[in-house]
C-alpha cells in the first residue's frame, strides 16, 4: 500500500548564510510579546501596532527565508543548533531549528494568515480595554507556533506544542467575565492534557528505543524497531495529535473554544494551532508509514471525525459553532489524508493550507457579521444581510464555495484528491473510507449552504433595533485578501506545493487506482450539488426562530451526538457516586473540578483525604503498616 | 549463651515500643515508647558487636545514647509547651490539622 | 593501649565547621547581646557564615580532590559538594524569608515560645520582635543537612539526621500567629520523626549485624561477600529506607507532610520544602548508590511501587485541597515521587538529573512560599484558597509571578519544572523503569489541575470584600522571590550551565 521506501537516510544540511538566523522568526514576536507585557499600561496606546508590525515583519522575513531555501540546490534544508539545551549524559537535546520545505510552508501560513488576522483584530478589538494584553498573548501564540514548526527535534516541537496550548487557554478565557469562557478554557486544558501525556510518553519511548529525539535520528532508526514498538509510539503520537486537533474522541473542546474572541477562533482554532496534529503526523511520516495498522487507525479516526463534524454542523444554529464543527470535519479530511500515506501526505498539507485561508476568512467574516449585528450569533436571527454588508457577503461567499469544493476554488483542488485517494485505498476499506469522505462532502455542502443562505439571504429575521452595517476597512481588507487566497491558492498549490514537499514527504509514483480521477470528481460534484440544492430549497425562505420538534437524529446532533452525556455517564457519574465530598466542595463555592475525568480523580481525592485524620497515632499506624509492607515486599522479591 | 537470644529480645523490645506508640495516648508515654525502640536498637548493636568481634557497635551505642538525650530535651520542650496551652498531654487532642 | 587519632582534613570539613561554629556563636549572641541588638547581629552573622561556607564549597570543588576524612566518617566528593553547595544556596534564600520583618511587625516568629498560647501574656507579646534563636537553629540544621549528604557511614548519617531534624522540630513550633496549629505541627513532626529515626537506627543495627561494618564501602563489599543471613540485610535495608523515605515524604510515610507544612511558620515550611528535600535525597542517593548498589535488584521493585504510589497519591490528594500550604505540601509529596523515579534509575543520568531536580524544585518552592507569605490580611497570612479568588485583579504582578511558578510546578516547557521532570524521566527510561515514567507522566497530568485551579481562581474570579491584599515585600522577601523566579526561568530556558555543573560533579566516591 505504501509505494515509497525510506531506505534513503534522512539528512539535514547545516544552515549557512542568511538561513542561519532563522531563530529571528520566533524571536521577533516573542520580543514584542515581552515588551507588551512588561510595559503594561504604558503601551496601551501603540501596543496593537507593535503587535501587528512584529508579525508582518516575521512574514516578510519568512518570505526571505523561503526564497533562500528555494535557491538551495540539492538538499533543501537548513538546520541550526542554537545551543545545547540538555548537554548531559546519554540524553542530549539541542535547542535546534530546522527549516525545510514542510516547515517553510507552515511558517508562511502562520505568519501570512497571522498578519491578516492581527490587522483585523486591530479593528475588532478597538473598543476592548484589554487590547494590548490581547495582542501580547497573540504574539506569544505566533512565537510558540513558529517554534513548534521550526524545531528539529520532538522536544522543541513539544515546547511549541505546550506554548500554543497555553496561549490558547489564555485567549479562550480572555473574556474573563463570561463563566462559559472559563469553563471552555478548562475543558480545552483537560482534553489537551490527555493528548499531551500521550505525546510525552511517546518522546520517552523514542529516547528509550532510539536514544534520541532528533527528527533525523528517529526517522532513520525507525526501521530497526519492532512493529509493536512502532505501533505503540505512533498511537501515542496520534493521541497527542487528536487532543490538539480536536479529533475523535477528544473533539469536544474545540467548539466550546469558540467562547474566545473571533480573531482567536480564526487564527488558533481554525487556521493554525488545531492543524498542529496534522503537522505532527506529517512530520513523523516515517513512523506512521512504517506500520499498516497505525495508518488504518489514523484513517479511521479521520473518517469518523469528519462525519461527526458534518452531522453536528448540520444542526447547530450558532454561526461560530457551525464553523467550528466544520473545522473539526475538515481536519478529519486532513487526518484521512495523512493516514492514507504515500501521495496523500502532501494532499493533506495542501488541504491544510487551503483550509487555513478559507476557514480563517469565514471566521473573520462571521466576526464581521457579529460586529454589525451587535454580537448576535444565532443564524436564525440573521437573513438578508447581503444588502448591508456587501464585502463580507462576497468574501464569505468565496470561502463558502471554496470549502464545499466547487471548481475552480481551492477546496476543489485539495479535497477532491483526498476523496480520490481514499477510494483508491486497496481492499474493501477503500470503499468504506471513500464513501465516508464522499458523504462528508455532500453534508458539508448542505450545512454550509444552510449557514450561508440563512445568514445572507432570505427574509430578514432580525429586530428593528439592529442596524447591520459593514465593518471598517481595517477588518474588510484582510477579508478580501483571504478571499483572494482561497480563490487563487488551490490550483497553484495542487501542483507546485506537492513537488515542493517531496523531499520531506517522499517521492511518489503516479497511482493507478480502481477509480479514475474524473469518475470521483463527477461523483463528488453530484453529491455536492445535491447537498447544495437541498440547502437552498430548505432554507431560502428562512427558518423558524424557535427549535422545532425533531427526529432522534437531529436531536442527537443538537446534543453534540450526546458526547457530553456519554462523558457524564462514563466518567462523571461514577465519580459523583464515589464520594460526595467534591460536590460538597463545589457547593462551598471553591472552584471545583468540572470535568468528568477530573470528577473521578476528585472523588478519589475527596475520599482519600479523609484518611488524613489528623491523629498522630493513625499516622504512626500507617507508617508502621507501610514499614511491614516494605519489609515483606523486599523479602518476597528476593527470597520468594 | 547464644547471643542470638539478645537479638530476639531486642526485636521484642522494638515491637513493644512500636505498638506502644500506636496504642498509648499520653505524649510522654508515646515518647518513652520511642526511646524503648532506640534502646532495642542499642541492644542489637551491642549484641552484633559481640557476635562480630568488633567494638564498633558498642561505640555506636554511646553515640545513640547521646543523641537520644538530645532528643529528650527537644521532645519534652515541645510537649511541655503544648501541654501548657491545652492542659492535656493526650496526642489525640492535637487534632486541628487534618484532611 | 594507645589510641591513634584519625587524621582530619580540616579544609574538607570547613563548610560544615564554619556553620557549626557560627551556630554556637549565635547561641552565645543570644545569651549575651541585648535583646534589641540580637536581630541585627544574628542575621549578618548567619549570612556571613553561609557565604563563607559556600566559598569553601566552591574552593573544594575547584580543588577537585576527593577525600575520605575524619576516620572515614566523612567523604568529600563531587556529588556531595554539589549537594552541599545547593543546601547553602537554598539556605541563604530561605534565610531571607526567615529574616523578613517588614510583613509582620517582629517577623513570622513568636517572641517567647514558652508563653502559653492565647493567654494575656501571649497577647502582650504580639507586637514584640520574634525570637532570634531561629538563626542559630537554622545554621545547625543546615550544617546537619550538609553532613548528612557527606556522611560515609551509617552512624554519622544517623547523628547528622538528628542534628538537622531536632532544630526543625523546634522551628516548627515558633509561629507568631495560630500558635496552636504551630505547636500541634511540631508535636506531630517530632513524634513521627523520632518514630522514623528509631526505624532508621534499627536498620543500622541490622546492617551492622549483616556486614560487621557500617561504612558504605564495607557494606558494599559485604553485600555480595558476607556469609551472614540475607534476611538481616533485607530487614536492615528496609528499615533504613523507611527512615529516609519519611524525610523525603514518600507514601505511606508522607502523612506528616501536609499537617506540618500547614502548621509551621511559612518561612520554615519553605526551608523544609527546599533544603530538607535536598538533604534527604542526598542521603538516600548515597545510601542506594554507594552502599547498596549491588542489591538494586532487591529494592528497585519495592521502592518503585513506593515511588508510583507517592506520585499518584500526592497528585490525587492535591486536587481537593483548600489550603494553599497544604496544596504545596501534597505537591511536594508528588515531587518526592518524581525524584524517587530519578533516583531509582540507578545510573549516572539518574544521579545527575535527580540532583538537578532538587535544585530546580528548591528555588521554585521557595519563591512560591515567598508569595504565600505576602498574601495576608489583618489576621496574618490568608492561606485558604477561597481567599485567593480574584487576586489577579488586586495584584497582577504577584499573581503573574505565582502563575509562572504554578506553570513551573506543572512542568510546562521553558520553566525549570519541565527540564527537571524531563531529565529524571528520561534517566528512568534509560534505567529500564519505563512503567514508572508512564505513571509519572499521568501523575503530572493530574497534578496540573490543582495548579490550574489556583491560577483560574486568581484570574477568573471577581475579588470579594474579604480578598486579602498582597503586601509590599521587604527587601529580603523581594530578594528571595526574585532569585527563586529567576532561577526557575533560567533553569528552564538555558539549563546547560547547571547541567554542566552536575555533570562535573561526577559520581559518588566509594
């Protein structure tokens, strides 16, 4: 199934010339964040400008490095060891950076889309007293994200990984006054911790098995490992990726994360951070390609998540949540791509890039709508807005056409090949995953049409008190640029970027699968047209303002497919029954641990702490008991 | 006489001391039980000294006695101060810090 | 019969001798100098003594000559010197906290401990300056800790154990406010500590019975060669371990930790959390790596289970704590588990990274307790977590610093918490203790919650009327806080210098 060989050793060239200063990429936004934090209120007047300037400067710098890298002949990579982070003993970790084709495209995506969203945020946050702090966190995020993609070993990746997570919790909780924002921040933290634990253990496993966490050592050494080890290592990495990218079973935090300001949703929870999981898998392609079971798991998770995202997306009425579930679903496509392996790695990456453009554009468009509608988010209370905000309408429309995959916009060039590749997976699973991807395309067309029609067309359903208006230029210009990106990028990327990525993701022979290119395109177009038509027919006249009684499927979808209920049944209830101590604590107003898993731990904790009775004699008893156990255990181990 | 009997005696004393710590309430008595455990260790040291034919164990016993004396001073000071406050030497009464 | 006096290398012992000497001088100062002058004499005296002691440690480290001296009772080697140096440095920072008198008139210590708590006389002494005996007692404790890390036989180790424990018992009882809690903490610590040291001593006796010697080299030789019953060795080893595990606060010998940490005066809690941890692990490392290395197959499974239990219990119990000092106590228990994980890897990396972890943790915990000292109302420190709600709005600077320290405890990268944890876990993986590392990662995942809870509480809650203010720290506390936070950052971002240092320390001398 995998038509490439990794026998050729992975080797990175040392950086020379301008490329040896790639550390500037994350140093500039980091310095800007530090200035904004340290100067405090003194920087309130111009803080946002510094924030924007630093990211734009980083983007320009990124372009310079990109062309430098392009100019290199042969081994297109630049590795810089800044200093030895942990120089001691058999564990050597360098603070090392690597710019290669894969990280270069990510740098451009992060800084390019990041710059536009920073500019947009200047307008969006104009009246927020915490704007300077917001930009400080935003710059911090950019720095961490760049560190994530620029590291030359897994520890550096982990640094960025935790850094973006941290910036994300801080930014979700940015609206301090909303309790739901705090809860969402905590949920994101919990789900990410589960994933991060997997990632951390995977790193220790690499260290134990290969003695190094450097990319080149790991990729070159993976062939010597047993299949079981590779499987475990890959599954642990996958757990980390699922946590960060909101994939099944850790998908629940991502939609809740929309409590944060809209530019945050656009940058972090649509364009960049949530795709870190895809980056991790693509970067570790040598590991994932080395085990067939592992690839099947990745593909299954991708297919399942993309369907979950679509189904829930159909039933939500909050504009940002629909977009959030569509993000979950589109990342599902990317996971599908990286799981298919071979040529599909590059397809997943170009879909990721295209998604970065159109999804960020749509989120910003949603923000622009909210801006004009006094922070209303319910799509049932929009309608006919195209008259009032023309730029938002057109740009959002282009993003919409791009995501449902109509030619010649980017989704057509990036999503269709993934569906094709899924169909061409050998065996019956090809039909299964291909079918899932195809169904997903139809559903995407349906719910995105619903979103678009309900928001911009049909009769107006908002109250007379609202005066929809177009947003200022500082917000619309980024919208236009992102729309241009979603229009133009598709065709460009489907050819050149795939070639560009070949050194990292492997060279691929032309695949001849069971279904031809045009067959699949035809099927996809048919399904998309079906979904689109259904959406238009059902919603062109608007919709009822109240929730309609619905069948079981819709009800289930409205309830996030009972994900929270499932969590509650499996995790929370036993925790509750274990002890009521935690409930007691919660009632006392001390901020209890809200989430299910934590409830179990908290339950155990509440019960266990009763053992700390405060009596010296019971302490002495526990020590004596422990002493007897230690003596007995030592005897048993040695003599028994 | 077989010196190993002294080891058995010392183990018995140690156990009595340890159990005493668990079952007695008066802080002074608890502390005396701990002293009993130290002395059990002393007995063991001296016996082993004899069995091994080296003087080290006996010298160690002297050190232990000095240390135990120092411990008594500190211990009584602390127990006295809490006794004067609470008018009780029961270790079960000191129960404010818990959970 | 003639006695031959053992040769003593006074230079090698100088770091400890200076402290013992200064401690004795401190006792005299308290006896002879007028009351109002004592503080102004004791603090400089202690500081100079610690600096001199540190100077000698550096000089000895540069000498690079490792000696066994004082009739083979004391060994001065690389790791021993590193641990001694860490104890001195952490001791200086802790001394800053102890010497602080700006936050509370007269300092955190009672004027006369003998006065009955709650009596008329007690109310009268409320505004009098605190006892100055704390300084010599601290010096005695520090010197004992240094000796504990450099002891070359079990008897010296026992004496050193008592020398550093006895002053600590007393220091716990000296809080100015909430004296009942303070006295209760002291009684508990004392009785359980004495109980544990009785186990330690009986273990010494058993080992002596098995090996015929108590010096580490002799024990090491006897572990394979002795014809005595192995039961003696195992019982002895187990009981020694119990005495040491009590000091490091490993489950199930941790029971004293939360109560004592909560009841003791906060500067002393900080002192114990930082310095006692170093000393206890220094002793444990030396015993396991030098004396019993050859029986590591015997003790690794058992101690591994203890380490796992320590990590899990410490983390789980921290989740529902409502008092910041107790929370930090359970975090200290969990950290003992991570340190044990490093210790049990039984390889060079394990030794190095455990020592690195000790230093990193010491600085972070000192800074954390320094902030606990600052959050106060008219009734002293406000340690209940409910009172910390909304602190981020009252005092963003200190809340930010505390947030940073919490992130360091949680092991977020670019803080010393990450480097240290990563190091000990990697060492343990190298030492074939992968199962322990998995438990460690899970435990640190759980432990992140209580830390996050504090952060959320500080930033996302609205301050109430009874939200305490954060006092402006005096120069001493500010210095301690600065050093602690700065080291937490430095050891996280660029740990290479410190790691070079532990690397140069090399292995224990046998």
